[in-house]
C-alpha cells in the first residue's frame, strides 16, 4: 500500500471518533444504528483496524456526511456541496450545508407542522447552537422560556441549557442552524424574545 493511501486511511479513525463525540453518541448506540460491532467501531476509531467500504457507507449515512469527507479525499476544483437531504422518521428533513468534519457545522432543517397537544422533549449537551428562521414559525423551548421565532429572527444559546426545537400546529418551519462544540461560538448576536406568558 502506498504511503499516501496508508496516511489517509490512518486518519479516518480520528474523524470517526470526532463525529461520534460531536453527536454525544456511545459506541453501543452507534453499533445498534449501523450494524457494526462495538469492538470493530472501537478499533476503527483507535486506528487499529483499516476501514472497509462496507463499514464506511453506513457510518457516512448515519453521520450525514460524504465518503470523501470521512477519508479526507482531495477536493476537486468544484466548491459546490452535495446537498443530500436526510429524512427522519418523524418527517423532518435535515440538509447538511458543510462538508468538512469538525468545527462549526451548518444545516438547514425543515420540520413538519406540530401535532396539536405535542409535548416537547427537552435535551441538553455540550456546545452552542445558532438558528435563523427562513419560513414559518419556529418554537424554541429553552429552559423555562417558550419562544416563537418568526422568519428573519435568530437565536443563539449554550446547549447545556435544556432545549427543544419544533414547528407549531400552524404549519411547517424552515431554519438554518450552526452547531459547534463547547467554546466554538457562532459570532452572531441573538435576537432576543420575551418568554411566553
């Protein structure tokens, strides 16, 4: 195997580990979602095993990234991003807008109208989140605040605060989101809204 190929494959494990930690996913949960054993995933991340295409495909699909970004393939002169949407079981669509692993990531979310009486499930994790509403109304429950953001409004917050995003029963919502790990803040001021009564 030529040295350049060996070096490229040698860095895949670091990228895989970074992607998993960024999502706060355990090896066991990742194994369940991809069908790859926990021990194989651990060895891939540690660089003790060279990845195969059969392993990289489900991992790329799960993380919503291209194979090129997993193996750090050389970039072509074409800077366009492959906007391949990820459709979730609840009807939400997530479109990755960045293609490099690590750092701040950009996504477009399209969330279907909420069902009447739907109760938000708040969660928290390390990092920061920034969102800008393109169309519709975005409901953001942030700690004890229940905010309704309209098109043109933005919000930024520490994701250690329990939070939940969703549409309202009035219709779907489209928004852009920049997501980064702790200490990587998007340099955008938040549009402040008053808590709902």
